C-alpha cells in the first residue's frame, strides 16, 4: 500500500449577501466543502470570527481529523493484535491562540479516547497500541504542535 495518495476538495464561498466583501460585517462566512461522491459539508468560520455556530469551522475539522485518524489507526492495530474493541469514543480538545497581528496557531490537541474492550482490559497493552497509532497517524505527523493522547480503557465484561 505504500505510495503517493492525492485528495481533492472544492471549497466554495456561499456567503455573499449582495455586496460581496465591501465591508467586514457585510458578508457571511458560509461556504461549502465538497469532495467528489461524498456529502457536502457546510462550513463557516468560528463564531468568534463572525461565523455561523451551526456550521463546521476549520478548527473543528482539524481537531476532528486528528481524532479520526488516531481512531482509525487504533482500530486497525487493535484488530491486527487480536484485541477486540467493542466501543470507542473520543472527546478531543484543541487549543488555539491568537497573536497580536490577528493570526494565530494551534498550540496542542489532546485526544481523550475511551476504549471499551469485549474482553479483559490490559491498560499497558492499550497504551502501547495508542502510542503506535499516534506514530502512524498521517494527520498527527503533518502538524507542528503536540498531539497528546490521554485514553482510558475498560472491559465490557465488567460493566
């Protein structure tokens, strides 16, 4: 499976209220993210930047991408190791800071996956799988800030 993979997306601004960007307050941040053959994602900016809170913003999507990539690698590695995962939920949190120029950057993302195993839970084995998943995650390997993982594990057999 080694090789080069290409991904395409079309992002189209849909927030022209009739006067374009004639003023900062005069336009909506609404846009659509389209990938061929997939549902459209309604986008906006964060509400702090005049965005629509009902739409996904780039910061949401970055945190979700890191969480999803880690989860998919974790599940793959667990299956390969014959560790049966019954449930997985992550409550990821990203921290972004603005600078004096109005720009900014993410300073960290913390993943908090809760893993439920079908059988007995061995926290050390699960931690090792999390570490391997982190090392393999394409998205985590592409960002310039720490991605922390503070997972928990339990056995479905005891709950």
